């Protein structure tokens, strides 16, 4: 019998789920598209997708002859998205050009305030009636447990979220925003009604314990950095999807045009990122040019700060199995490309597990459960990267 975590990542258009052990083996994986990802109440479809994913994982376990016990669920998701407790959803990638942020330096630092103001402006009745407004994946945590929380990746992220002063300046009721907890914290137990629904949809191969707990995985981009081991100074990763971000972990704040600097989830470290927001719309040649531009920008900033720049880079996302693209990146950038080792049972022979957010969720929860004494230690044991060889 396997003792695993059920790791969940809520994307913009689908929900990903994986059963992952404390040593990083992915026992089973599936992706379930949302019924209507463009609906204003899109978050209301998350629970249904979650239940479907659980049923699919059960089917896979039965097919593979595995019996799995789940006593912990770890959840991450897209952001900065905000969701009212009725399920009304304001996604991170909507147009907020009509939202005016008060002329306050602190308010302008908040990534969430434009979304909160948009919710208040667009649906004032929903805003007024809402007891809670969540920062994305915490809505599913609320549905599963009845507990209202906000996952703060690290204390220095408060400026990117909110505080009482910023809420007052912007006219947002801070009482509607749940209290902060940290990555790897326990949010609560799955309520009896949901547990009964999950058990009704599964058989003997996927068993939920009576006291099944839910842990905080965090925002998806943070989970992806954890799930690629980008938690030590000098580590570099490329997170690629419809948009793309080059992320460099450093112990100094870098300066450079086009760079966005955020704290790392590890105290004392920082994440310097170069974003390519329209990567998915570019041709392969255009994308490689943008990636080279971003690497050069990070390299210059590191050099000016007296920091050695790495000659290798981890990759995550769909690109992980695109060997032609990896070869072109390796040649263009003259760097060693690293990707998750192909030892995951769910990945299939010769393939690599591309969903680093789920590996990050696993790191967060196994750390929270005390299996590891730090997120860095969890990542070192769960995340196994191997070089892509340019054959």
C-alpha cells in the first residue's frame, strides 16, 4: 500500500492532479479541463473537476494494481486571481486597464489590488454580500474544509498582497480577506460531506482517510520554483507555457531593465525574473530570440552585482518533452538544460514529468508533515533533475 499525497494545481483552463510519494515518485497523474473556464463563476467548477480527477486517479491505480491511501491533499493554483465566496472569479490575465489604483506607492505594489477593485466595481452586490474573498486556489481549500485562509509564500510577499493601510486607501474591506498562513501549513480537514462524495466515487484502490487534511501549496509560480529546486542562490529555471518566465534565484537584489524582482520563498533569497508574456503566440525562432534576450539581461544584472551566472538551466512545462526545442535552447544559449528525471511511474517510459507545480505541492506538504526539515531539503529529495543531452 502506497502512502502518498494528492497534489492539486488549479490552472486557468484545467485542473491537474497527481499522487506523489515522499521520494518524488508520481504514482498516478491526470488533467481535467474545466467545463467553462471563461464563465464569471469559473471557480464553481473547480470542485467538480477535483472529483473527476480523483475518479480518474482511482481508475489508473486499479489498472496498475496499486492500492493508495490519501491522508493529505496539497493545493496550488493560478494567481494573482481573486474569487468571492460565491465563486465569482476575476482571473489574473484579464484586462484591468479600466481600474484606477489610488496614487499610493504601497497600493501600486500590490498584485492583487487591481483584481479586488475590479471585483468591487464589476459586481458591487457580490462584493458587498461576500464574507470572504480569496486569492485563487484558497477558494477550493475553503470548499473542501470550510476554512478561510490566504497563502503567503513568505513574509516579504506582504507588499505584493495587501495590508490594512493599503485596503483602507483603496476602499477594500480588509475583513473580507482571510488571514495569512505559510506554504506547507495545514489549512484544515476535509469536511464530511466532501469526504463522502469522494469515497462514493472511488473503490478499493484509492482510499481517503477519515481525517484527511489539506495543506497550503501556494501560488502556481511559487510551486513551480519549488518543484524545480530553484531554492538555492545561483539556480535558474525556465517556466514555459502560454507565457514564459526565466527565474534566477539570488542572495542579492538585482537591477536591470525588464526584470521583475520578488522575494524567494526562502528567507534571505530573491527571485529575479524576465517575463515573456506572449511566448505561446511566438514562432519558435522568435521565442528563442526572446529567451536569449532574457538570459543576457539576467546575466548582465548578475555580473553588475558580482554574482556568478550558472551554465545550466532547469525547464518545466510542456517544453520538457520537446527534445528539439531543448536542443535548440542548449545550442542557442550554450547552456546545459536540466529536466525532471524520467523515473516517474505516471510519466511513461522515456518521458519526463512536466508538471513541476505538483512536485512543488508535494515538497510543501511533505515539509509541513515533518518528513523534511525545510522546503530546500524536501526539494533536494523529491525533485530529481537530469541533463538533457544534445545527441
